C-alpha cells in the first residue's frame, strides 16, 4: 500500500488529472459530479468524482520531481492508468503570451531525481502520443491558443543561471516547468499513459511578463484548459 496517499483501492480512478497546487485541486474538484475527498495526508488533496459519465480523480502532486514521483508512483499503485498534468509553465519563446497553452511533446531534464530511475540517462521523457494528439485536437477545436513543443523540467526553481534561456531555447525548448519529465519517464517505466497541458504563467523573454501571474489571474485559462483535459479523458 502507498506510504503517503492514505487512500484505499477503488478510491482512485483510472483517469487522473494531476496538479501542483492543492487550491487548484479543489477548484477542479468543483467541476466533477459527486466529488469525494479521498486523501488529505501531507496536504496532497485528492478528489474522485465523475465527468461526462466517466470516473475521474484530481490529485495534488506537489512541487518538483521527487515529490511528484512519489505521487505518480502511488497513484499507479492505486489503479491509475492515465495521468495528465495540468500545470503552469514559464515561456521561453516570444510568441507565447500569458494564458497561452503548451502541450509538451517531450521534456528535457538534467540529472536530478530521474538519475535514480535511469542511471545511464538513456531514456527520452516523452508523453503518450495519442493522448497528446487528442489534447491538441480539442484545443484546436475550442479555439484555444496553444503550441506543441519540448519543455525543460527544472529541479531548481531559484537557480537558473544567466545562460539558461539562451542555451535551452537554442535547442528548441519552448518553456520551463518542474514535473513533466518525471511524469513522462514514470509513464514509460511503470506502464501508464502520461500527457500534460500547461498554462503560461510568465515569460522569461517578454518584457512586462516576467512576474508570475497569481492563481486568481490565471483562473479563466486554467478552467479552459481543465475542460480540454476532462474532455480528453472522456470517451471520444
């Protein structure tokens, strides 16, 4: 049984939306029918309810690779077969604005906690291609500004050097966040479908947009993204 998520078998749905912020988990739980809190241990709020006839769990994964790895592992132990991360991202290209969406096609990373899972580093952190394509189709159909591309998953929120943006943008990376590489790698290693939809909360390259927009300012974009993710998890 999981050591941190104090839920029972059957409490977690096969389809999961994972978020970093407990407040966002509560917000998304309000979009479900009959949402029930199944875990609050360690502040990892987890709710299970229904959307469009399908059982869905909303789970808090915390900040960064080590925290999220524990949650993804334990969700899998409890029966999760699909996990989609709905989070925020800092844009690294000038054509992305606050509120735009990034659908990651892969996640670059440095050694960090994933070194424990893949000591030789020879495994690409990529999402499930069909689920990623479905997210893109839904965003396109709903007229949501979005872009597919590779993101960088950082283990150090406050320790980016002055060459960081130039170095990674030159390699085709469009944004920086903290958990996608862990999610995608564990999806491959543990046998669950993984994907992500990210909302641009700040820009590392656009003047006037370098401060992270607080949760209340992002709420309309989060809700639009959440609807796309919930539809992606529902039967076609």
